[in-house]
């Protein structure tokens, strides 16, 4: 397995982006932004991570991350986050932010295991007005609010 920069057509990665975001409208708004790294296994792309600039100096955002379902829980997600952090440091990054749904308990665990700390909650970030179908739930919890995590890139 190797992780490398992806310079191909981003639309080819849309199924991976769709694993991380239930809104095709939102995905279209950012799929072409920033840099994408992919994990390849024997030539096949098995995961991706996208990092974008935030407009604030030294602060990057991990915008999209996914591993193919058949390859989850093998450490690929952790390796993709580590590669994104290395890349941000190379670009002078001081802080990396990422946001996810408060309902997604698995992601809350995953990001904290990668050294991220919660910094704020955005209520009603997910709903019809932002491109998410009514009535979606994760872990039996309505998909509604968003949590923003941050990671100090000076820390290990
Ligand atoms: C989140 C995701 C990228 C994690 O990738 P992964 O390759 O399965 O994760 P890893 O195998 O590297 O696991 C790293 C750690 O996170 C934990 N973890 C990963 N997914 C988890 C989950 N859904 N629930 C609880 N813990 C989880 C692992 O148990 C492991 O824990 P450890 O540090 O105690 O060993 C992957 O589950 C995924 O693609 N999910 C769908 C898309 C998604 O939700 N993306 C994030 C949107 S913000």
C-alpha cells in the first residue's frame, strides 16, 4: 500500500467522497479544491484524503476522508490522516481542522484517536437547506449538528 498525491480526474473519486458526505450538492462544491492524496494497493485506489486551504494562514482543513468499506479497520484511515498531516507541515501548516456529524460516534472516536480536539459545535449544519435529505440518522441519532475538531500540527 502506498499513499501518493492524486492528479487525475476528481470525478473518478466521487464514490469515495460519497462515503464521507451524504450531500452530492456539497461534494460538488468542494471536490475540485485543494490537494488529494490516495492510498493505492496494487494500482487500485482504496482510500483518499482531501486537504484544502482555509484562507487563514497556516490553517488547513481536512475536507474529505474515506476508505473503501472492504478495506476499513486495517489502519488505512490512520495512515491517510498521518500523510495529510505530513503534507500540511511541509506547506507550513500550524493547525488542521476537520468537521463531522455529532451523530457519527465512530468518527468522533476515530478523530480523537488521531489527536484531534473538539473546538466548536455548529447546530443544524445538516438539513435540506444545506443539501441533506430530511430524516437522515446515524447511530439512531438525527443527522443535524456538526462538530469541528482541530489538531495542533506542532504536537506529535
Ligand atoms: C473513518 C474512516 C476513514 C476510518 O478509516 P479506517 O481505515 O477504517 O480506520 P483505521 O483502521 O485506520 O482505524 C484507526 C482507529 O480508528 C478506529 N475507528 C475507525 N473507524 C471507526 C468507527 N467507525 N468506529 C469506531 N472506531 C473506529 C479504529 O478502531 C482504530 O482504533 P485504534 O486507534 O484504537 O486502533 C473509515 O471508517 C471510513 O471511510 N468511513 C466512511 C467515510 C467517513 O465517515 N469519513 C469521515 C467523514 S468526516
